C-alpha cells in the first residue's frame, strides 16, 4: 500500500488506497434495505399516530425494539458507555430523537406525501455536509444524480398547498436533523452498530417517556403489538443504515434514499387504496434512474474517489 500523502490545503491526508468495490455494493444493498424498513416504519407510524400521541409512540416503539435488542446485548457484551467521540454520539442521539418526533408530529397535520417531500431533501443536505464534515469529495456526477432524483421527487409527489403551512417548518426541521444524523453516523463508522442503535432508540424513548404521561391512551392488545412491531421495524432500519454507512460514503448512499417514494407508493396502494398517477410513475422512473446511474458508475470505476480523502485523527 502506498504511503499517505499530506494535502497542504487543510487537515486531511490523501491516501492512494480506495475501499473495495464489494464493500460499496454491500453498503448500497444494506442502505436500500434500510430505506424499505423506513417506508414500513413511516406507514405504520402514520397509521398509529391517528389514535396515539407521538410521545407514546416513541416510548412503546423503544420498548418493542429492546425486546429484540436485549438478548443480543446480553450475548455480545458490547460496551455501551464508551467515551470515544461522545460529543458526536450525543449529537447523533439528539438529532435522531428530534427527527423522529418531527416526522410523526408533522404527519398529523400534513399528508404523508408532503412530509416525505421535505425528507427527500435530506440527500441534498447529506451531500452538502459530506464535504466539510467528512472530507468526502463530491463530484459533479454525484451532485447531478442527487438533483435529478430530487426533481423526480417533486414530479412524483406534486406537493399540495398544505406543504407551505406552519407544520411544514417542523417537517423541514426533521429533515435537517435526519441529514445531520446520517452524516454523523458516517463519521462514527468505527463505532459498533449495537452502540449506535441502542442509544438512538434510547434517546427517542426518553423523549417519549418525558412527555407521554400528559396524554396517555391505554392501547389494546392488537395496537400494543403494532406499537412493539414499529420498534422492531425501526431497529431493523437503524441496523441496516449504520452498517451501510460503515462501508460506503454518505454521499454515494444518499440518492438511494429516493427509493422510499417507490415503497411509499406501493404501501399507500395496499393499505389506503391510493392510486398510482402518471406523475408518480414518471417521477419514480427518474428517481430510480438517478440511483441506478450512480450505482453503475461506482461499479464501473471499482472505487470511490470520496474515500481517498480521510480526516486526520
């Protein structure tokens, strides 16, 4: 392996190595799976938030997730109180908790499609943050794929006038928090995924526990099972996303977030009988094409230019 070469412009080391192509492919596949679980989580949460407060949703979701996480933690003995990069970990927990609360809260006042429109801006924010925070070089092809995907989102969803109501501010704040959290997760890629997942769920659960007593509604057995299932789905999503970000640059994975629109359209049709309009079909074609283009480009090159620039510890 060639020795690192210092770039005199800033605090970065430019290396002559690149991640394995297989790692990037696995990262993309894991991220795509995480996006699917995101869509299921969003649809299930939208269904439940009609009858239960957001805080209660967050609390019981965390309980459900720990039903699965508990045995895993007991067997692996992963240390959860490591002080390494604790500021970044705290920032990530806060951002994820605020993001989750904002999303579920906004769906009470806005159509799900409008809320998702704001969240689809997250890849643009992630790509923009990948340079200053992660030292990733974001070239014109990546920017082009992200912008094309976002245009597809706008065509598919055609945001209504409700998207410009005061509740939209909360949705946009959630999208910003989500983007920052994903970027920080990439920065913490050396941290064990269990540690990241546990604290992410714990942060949301504590936020829910602090506010749920004010408007608690005792759920029936079926709804309690769905609330716990929501936690398991959310946990699966977190695991896939954190594992993906440990293998591939955030700016490479960002366009694949757009696939959530495709899953949302399918789930909307299955659950609420929403029909696929020509605009949704055309927009989804653009979204999928932008992601496939970036995937093809990474496979063709067999490396990621972004990972040639690594921050000095």
